[in-house]
C-alpha cells in the first residue's frame, strides 16, 4: 500500500516516526530504503535525510555500508532514558504550570478521563498508550522553551517501544496507581501547586521505570 500524503524529507520523517511509534516497524527491524522510496513515491535521497533525523532522535540505528534498523530493546538504555525523564519532566511541568490556560486545563482533564476509560483493559493496550501519551504531553503545553518541549517529546518517542512491553504486564494494582497518579496530576494543576506536581510526576515515572525493568528482564529470560 502506497503512502501519498507526504512531501519531501520532513513528511517522510513524520510518517516513518509514526510507523515506529505505533509498532508497525518493530524494534530491531531492518529498514529498507528502496522499499520506503517506493512506498512514499520518492527517490532515496529524502528517505536518507529522514533516516538521519530519526537517528538523531535515537529511533533508528544507521550502520555505514550496511543499512538502517529500528532501534532495539536495550535494558541499559531503558534505565538511563527513564532516569533522565525523572529529572527533566518534573522540571518541565513546573515550568509549564504558570502558563497553562483554562483551555489547556480543560483539555488535560478531558484526556485524563479518556485515558481512565481504557486503563487496565488488555484489549486496547495500544489505545491506552496513545491516550496516556496525549495526556502527559498536554501537561507540558505551557512550556515556553521550544527546545525543552522538543526534548520531552523526543524522550517520550524513544520510550514508546518500552511502554509497549511494560503496559501489558501491569497488574490491577499498577493500573489503580496509574489512574491515581493521573488524578493527582490534575489535582495539583488545578491548585497551581508546582512543587507537588513535579514530585508526583517524578514518582509516576520512577514507578514505571521499576515496572519496565522487570518487564524487560522477563522478556530477556523468555
């Protein structure tokens, strides 16, 4: 099936990023430039530019004279990335809070409710990860430093493949804790409590990291 709604390397980058984040291109999968050029009805040059950008985002691994692969599952990378998120995202959400408009806040509540509808449902894991991502990124809408917001998004993109492993292994208690964390995030946003907001987000990310470490370890043993 051809994709014709992309234009140039930027459109191809966006489309490829989506294929990786949704799992259509799986971790460790070979990316064949000629097939992508045919799919996007373009030459190989825009594909190469797109792959270089995704390499910079750490979603793709390029090997000279060998080709391109979707970045693989790496336990050490997982831990380091989540530890970075534990530092960066609390800082970003505290910076975001004073600039959140009423529309932003209403949207955050809507996304929290939408995420709650699918939390703990094994039949819609992909939908949960999508809504959960939208909810969290909405809380950073007040960030004024574009580079900071882009770095947060980049880390979320990088951890998407890990979340796809971790979420299906959530217990009922994990799902209850996830929902409670989201409610607390909304609560502290409503009460403009930046310090508590940053702390609950840090603990939320830390808990996911601990769960993820166990999930990846179990995957390796399997």
